């Protein structure tokens, strides 16, 4: 692809129009308009549940089959193979404790100085272990809109200074809910007999994100609110929009899987 298209004015015009529609929908359907950051963050600690009372990670942990875990990995690859690039865009827009905390977490996401520990690398290893194509950009056409939406939301929040509060809220939602979710997925992968590389990605996140959760909560959110209290509503919006899109994706996945059919637009080859 021609890299000059990145700053093509016509393309940016189309992007801006699409972003306006998307952002309006997120605010309308995904948010309560609350400014109670502490209350919304506390609520994240109660694991979100799917439409019938079971979250996707719960389902996969208890009843998930190998083909469902492969589908899950394929659609999550849209983000995890570039983890945590869209989140990093917010760093120049933060100051003080929020900036330092954000970079401390991102240091781990990017392998803490070791290429083989970059989380995107760990996810590629997981995909290879599950017999999937680990090349970036292989699965977008197979992904349902609900899976694309979360990835688009990260880019939207990350690319705009005015949405820095929403990006921090989104990031907090990911880090705070990751540890229990990862534990379920690690158990699921062990149960279906996946190899050590497949288990390592989620094992790593059980431990790392228990620490990240504290840093994000106290330093990143706490620091940002201290610097810019007016961003409270946007932080909440980022958290709630993330929960909203994850709930839509969860409904889609569980509905398809309970019917015994693929949740992807183009099913994987066994
Ligand atoms: Fe990570
Ligand atoms: Fe993390």
C-alpha cells in the first residue's frame, strides 16, 4: 500500500466523517453520561457477564472447545498482534504521574527490553501454537463487526488529543478486566491441550495485569484526574464504551457458539 495515503486529505476527510458517526453512537448507546470515575472503575472489578449470565471467558473456561478458542484468537489478533500500539499514542498528551504510569505499564507490554517478551510476539506464538496464521492483517475479513469496532475505537481515542480521557478510560477497562479474564482463558487452553506457547500469553497477563491494574487506577487515572479534573466524564465514557462493545461481541460469540456455528464471517480451516 502507498504509505503517502496515511496523510491523504481526501481519505482523512472520509475518516473524520466515519469517526463522528462512530463516536456519536458510542456516546448514545454505550454511555450513561456519568462523571463518577471511582464508581465505574469499582464496577469493573465485578466481572462483566454476557447476555445469558456467562461471559465469554467463563464460557471458554468451562465449556470452550478448541475450534472456539481458535476463532477467539483469530478475531483478537486484530488487536493483540499490535498490542499496545494504539494505547501508546496517548503518552505525548499526558503529563506527570499519568504519563509516568502509562509508560511504566507500556514498558511491560513492549517486552521490558526483550523482543521475545513483547506481548504482540507472545500472541503470535499463541496463534502459531493453535495452527493459525500469525501474520498481522490476516484475519480482518473474517472478523465480525463487533470485533472490528473495539479495535477502531482504540485508534479513534488514541489518535485525537481531545479524546485522551476516553483513551485512558478504555485502557483502564482493558487492564482492570484482563487478569480474571486471562485466568479463564489460560485454563481453557490447558483444558483443550494447547501447547505452552498458547498458554504463556494468558498466564503472563494474569500476573502482569494484576500489577498494571493498580498502576492504571492510582497513577494513570489518579494522575490525570489531578491534572485535568474536567476529563472525568470522558474517562467514564472510555470505560463504558469499552464495556458496551465487549458486551456486543460477547453476545455475538456466545449466540453463534451455542448454536454450534462459527462466529467468524469466513470460518477457519481446521
Ligand atoms: Fe499485554
Ligand atoms: Fe497489561
